[in-house]
C-alpha cells in the first residue's frame, strides 16, 4: 500500500514537470531510486515488524523525546504541504472531469477523504484503496505510445548528464523528495504494526516492500519518459493540470485530459488518506494517545482530530493562489530537504538491538541505508547552497 501511495499526485506532477524541463536527463535517477526505495522500505518493514512500533514511537523509545519531537515536526511540515498539494490535485482532477473551477471543489474532496477515514476501519480503507490502484495503470501505456527516441531514452536512463545544471539539481531533489518522502516509510512501519495478526513472515513482508518500491519507481520512470517525449521535446513549461495532461496525448488523443484526471484522482485518493493517517499516527504516538484506523473516532478522538487538522490546514493551502501543479512540485522539494533526517533515524532504529532485539540489520543493509541517507542529504545541501547563492551551476 505504501508503495502505491508513493505514486501520489506529487510524484505524478514532479515527474511531468521534470520531464518537460529536462527531457530524459534524469530518467537514470528514477531507476536508481528502485534499489534506494527498496532499501528504505525493507528497513521500515523490519522496524515495524520487529519492534511492534511505528517509526515515531520507535525513535521516541530509542532516542528520547527531543529527537522524537524533531522527527514529528519534520513529518508534520511535509505532511501538511503534501496533503494540501494532494487535495488540490484531487480537486483539479474532478474539475477536469466535470468542467468546474477546482478551487471550489477542494472542500468536497477533503470531506470525501475524511469520510473514508472516519467511517471505514483499516481493513475497509485498504480494500477501497487497492481497487483504486487500477487507475495508476493509465501511466504505463503512455510511455509506449508516446514513441520516444529510444536511444535517447536509453542514454538518459543509464547515464547521468555530463554537466550538472541548476535545473538538474532542483529536479533531482524533487524526484528524491517525492519517492523517498518521510510519510512513505513511516506508513510502512504503521502497516507492519496494523497487520501484525496477518501471519506473514518477515521475508514475505520484505518482498512485498521491494515489489511496491519497484512498482512506484517504474511508474515514475514511465511518467518522466512520456512527459519528456511529448512536453520535453518542445521545452514546454507545465503550470496547470491541462498542460500536464498532454503527456498522455499519445495514449488518449483528445481524451488526454480526462485520462490524466482519472489517474491523478486515483493517485490522490490513494495517497491523501495515507498521508493524513501517517501524520495522525506520528503525532498520537508522540503524545501517547490511543491511535489506529481500526479504532472508531470515539475510541481515539485525538488521533482523528489530528487527521482532521491536517485536512483543514491542507485545504486552506490548496485554495491559495499557487497552481496545483506548482504546489505539488513545491511539496516534493520540501520533502527532499526534510527526508534525510528521517532516513538517518530509520537506519539507526533498524540497527538498534534495544528496539529490534536479536535481529538487527546486516552490515550490507546498514551500509546501503547510510548510502541512501547520505546521497539524499548531499543533493539537499547542494540545492540549499544553490538557493542561497553559495554555489553557482
């Protein structure tokens, strides 16, 4: 589920924008993200399954309230921005389908997501979202029918660019931010705790995590290549959902906007509940409140109140003057700057014998985790140095 939620509207919009701006120049990063995201999700699986805690609770028990509070702030900052962006995307998708101004559809979509979370238990929420995942298949066919120059696609997918530009750095951070965003691995730990009665072995859980990570990155690669083949060849700037929809024109022709809207809406409905619930779990864990989608709002009022607050703040953000596509891309950049901190704590928790008992991670997995965290941090620092004019590219 967290793998599918990783293909949320921020991922869709980010890869469309990057493909339009850089063509296939960063396609290699979406493929390199497969092992990176797989490592992160396996680490998260082990933390959740072996500790019986979500990441927020594991950090608090293993490293104290101060570190836990810093993680909580980082989670909520990213979550609120991403929730706002995803609500804006869901409203924009509905607007494309019914021909209405998306801004006024924001409350409608937010209420629909809250209804799903408040009235359905965890099993019901997961069952609904699994069916909606079918909508993500719309992106798979677009890359084939876009008829890209396959030699250029191969070069972009296998070789990093010889020269690094400011556009490449920004695009790289956005890609890493949206694929390795904090809520993805936080929710992966939550799933292990919620599904503890399912009887799955740790190896099967880790295999599921790798499959989900691979699916998310392959879909991301498809979106970037389709966008590069349609928008990137003309260096078109993408600011609106209608412009982003042109990446699907080779597949859907005049129905490109409608097909893009269906895929974007599916991504939003999958991701928004997960992001809100992940934030609720993190905050409720930090405060020691009862939590869980298997509980009713009456049984866990604080948990559901936190979900509702994220939805309200996100809706206010979604109704602002920033276009949904730009807001989605901004959310990816914010996530990219913040997520290295969470990745460091994830690796530490997975290797902490006090938390995982006698089954800490292997040296190879630990090293891979540190490489992912360090690589993401390096791109984040380079981006910040660029923004503050400390380096010129």
